[in-house]
């Protein structure tokens, strides 16, 4: 009976092996485990990935001629010994196949196919895949004897990548964030999710006096109104006047899982959007920030605020998901001391789209209420800054941290922040450090200190703060010169 079983573990460069890199994840135990499996009767490679074209779990004899089961796995890099076991409704192994695979990435995929015939017993079947002696995934399916019903509908099918791109592009917009002088603070992205409503990341609108949205048709749509927002969760819903493009629809809550394929945009300096084919590589729940998804490609720049869509063209999240409120992508390279975040997405079911009669907040009101973060000064007079347990100062030299830190424990008792003024500039004024919580509220500050640098030697300012009085959370520390923020850092306090 072995002729009715076909194994195809096909590589992108071979007709006999299929392996693909779909994301980078941390090593886990066991050495190989399944993250996803689907079945159908037809499959093909699309954009370098294998796609089951008629997803379903019920197969009819004699109409259906084969079953294809596609797995995606997480595993360690190196050689693996696989065994596929097809089990009949009694749980008896009726077909097996052994194969070897040398994984060059931590996430890879492959499919196995089973030729169907009249001798197959109807009922619930399963394919169990073992790797290196341990179970690496099981997929169940049903075989039914009889004609396929005339009204039979396969599972919902993925949409072609070209269609997803077209749909998402039509509903997306560039966002130019302007200050009170009409100067651009940053650019970002947004997408329309209802008539007159656009969703973006809160970090994009932070500090804005006005917003200019530019859909693909080139029209300029102004907005100064926010109908809903959540600073820690990093999302905002804008009210946009005039005609708006067709909206994107949200995916069903919790309809995604690690290993699922997804799509979003990259945005070039010229503003054009290109689709990025990604995978969900993690899910997390942060006590004060809510849920986040990890995706396999870096998140940065003007793409922040873009939609993240599933294979059906539904929105599953908002690109951004920052867990450092007050950190903006355009500040990169400007001396910001920060923890690494990775590629994060705020799930769309965290976004609360309001009703048409919802209370509207103006950008000016959010600024006045202290919701927004003060922007960094464009004068880059700070050469270096950092956080640590203690800084050793030697006259005329840069400070040395005994232990650089972005995470403090209550057991540490205290921490210090230090900045070095750029000796290329004459620095004169009053410096102050301020410590903020997640909601942009000052929880501690230093005494004002006069600084008088002649621009010929290194000059350092530092401040020690009490950690034991701070609750476990994320914090921001700003250095101000004559009231203007010239440096910014972020750290975490743990119990």
C-alpha cells in the first residue's frame, strides 16, 4: 500500500525538499514543534511559500483523490529525523515514511500527501509527525464515503497577495504630523476603518497640533480631532472630514495565532508603499500595555500606524505597539537611551472604534491636558546620556557607569542618569531632570542646576533618583535645558 502515500518535503531550490524561513524565534523545547497545520486537496508555491488552495478538513470518496497536509514548525537549527504516521479511524498506523531534514532556519515548513482510494475506511483520520523521537504535530481530518454535497463549501480561502495589496493600499494614508508653527514633526501611516474614521498608532499623533492625511489619490485631508485613544496601548482613532476611501474590515477577535502569515507595508523615503510578507512570531500580554503581537520583520519609520492584515485581507492589528510611551521613531540617533522593543503590533480588537456621536477630543485639548509628550529639541547639544546604578565622574572626562541599566529592581534602591554636554557648543542655562510615568505625569524631578560650559571641555550633569518609591512599571526621564527637552531615556522598574 505504500504507493498510495507520497511525501513531499520540498525546498525552494529543489523538487524534493520544501523549507522556508518565516521568522526568527528563540530556541524552544522540544527541538521541533508544530505551530500551524492545514489540509486540502490542492497546493502550490506562491511568492516562495507553499499555500493550500482549498483549505478543508472533510474529504469525500470517490470525488477527492488526495489529501495534502501542510505543517509549519519551530525548531533548532541543524539536522532532524522526521517520521510521518497516517492513522486510520481506529488509531492504527497504516502508512509511515522516514525522512531527514537539515534546518538552516528556526522556522520551516513542509507538506505530506496521501493518495486516496476506495479501500480507505471512512471516519476521522490523523497524520502524526514525529521529529527526533518526539511528537512534532498532529493534524486530524475526516474521510466520508459518498458524493460530495452540491452545496459543499471549502473553508474560507486566502486572498491573492495582489488583491490584499490593492485593498490595503486603497484604504491607507500617509500622515504628516505638524507642530503649532506648521513644521513637520514626523511622518507616519493610518488606515480607514469606517466612514470618516482612521486608525493610527498613538505614537504618531503624539505632540501634534494638526495632522495631514494623504490617501493614495493624493488628496490632502486635514484632521485635528481624536474620537478615541489609548496611550499605553499605542492606538488612536481620528475623525476625518470629507469623502474617505473604502474602509478595511477587522478580523474576528483572537482569530490569529503564532505562525500565521500576515501582511503590512514598508514606506520608502519617497512615500511609496510596498507590501511586506510576514509571519506572527509571538503573542504577549503586558500588565499595563495590554496585548501585543510580534511580527517577523522590523517595525520603524513612516510605516508605523499601517494595518497588519491576515491572508483574507482582514485587519488583525496596527503596526507600532510601542511599550515606551513618548518614544518616537524620528528620535532614533538623537541620543535617546532606550530598551529594545522588537517588531510589535497592537491587535485590532484592542482598538475601540466609537459610535458616530462619540465625544471628540481636539489635538489642542490633548496637549493642554498633558496627554502628549514634549518634543525633543532640534538643538542636539547633548553628546551622550545614559542610565545606571552609579556614575563615576573624573574631571574633564566622560562619566563611566558602574553598571549601565534599562531595568531597575526595588532592591537597587536608587538609580542615576547622566548626560555629557557636547564640547563643540557653549552650553549655558538651567538644567533639570524630570521623571514621568506611563501617562506623562511627573512623578519626580531634580532641583534646577546652573550649567556654564565654555565649549572646550567635557561637562557632565547627573541626577540620582529613588527607585524604591516607584511602583513596578515603565518610566521616562527627560533632561531639560531652560525648559526645552534636550535628552530622553526610558527604563523599567521590576518588583
